[in-house]
């Protein structure tokens, strides 16, 4: 696990925790490594919550600024959780991409089954279907097609901007000591 902190303008501290999973099967000479940014914790000042006291007689001044800690947790299964520290985090399922699950081990030799006699032929349509009214015989209603599709879950609107939870791209990560 790697932890890094960096200071962006307007941000007090940003901490990033990475997860590294490694699997080895030395007998079969198979290796698998997975690395992802697991948790981002950002501490920043709350807006419009400053307390300022001045005593001009004794030349004393007291200033206090409230802070918020935002958490963003990611997983390799395209789940993301966001929220403030101490509050319930909201969980979102990111849109599916054809990247996971990744096959862990691939066999070295795959059997190849090609026969020269089998050639690809374009699909043919019989004469009666071609001369009919022009509609496909296997036509389905839109409602039936929609039943086969997976349900899409739209994320709810957040109380804060997600783009502000991501670290500054131009700043380099520095390891914490």
C-alpha cells in the first residue's frame, strides 16, 4: 500500500491510498498483478464557517476555520463510494466497461480447430420471405427488447462537485514519511 500527500491551492491536505494485489503460481509459471487507487481523503476548509474574534484593547485576535474531510473510495468492480467523514457514504455503480473481470490465467497452448472444408457463407433468404411485405419475420416489440437489457442506474445528484474531489493533475504525488 502506498500513501501520498499533496497540497493543492485551497486544499489543506490530500491523501491517496493505493491497493496492490499480486498472485503467483510458480508451478505453472503464472502471475497476476492488479493495482488501483483505493481511497482518496481530502481535508479542506468549509466555506463561510470562519470564526473571528478581535480584542483591540489587548491587541489579541482569534481565528478558527471549520474543516471537512471528503472520502472517495474506488474498487476494481466499478463501484465508487463518496461522502464526508462521519456521515453515510453514497455508493454508485459506474457504467460497465468491457475491462473486468480479467482472466487470471490463460493456458499456454490453445487447440486450434480449423477445417478447410468449412467456409463462411452469407445468410440466404428464401424467395417467399423476400417477396413478402418487407417486414422481418422475427420482429419483436420494443417492450420485449427492453426486458432483455440490464437496468441502468443513474447516479443521484451530489451535494458537492465530484471534480473537486480529484487531486490536481499538475501536482506530483509525494510520499508521506
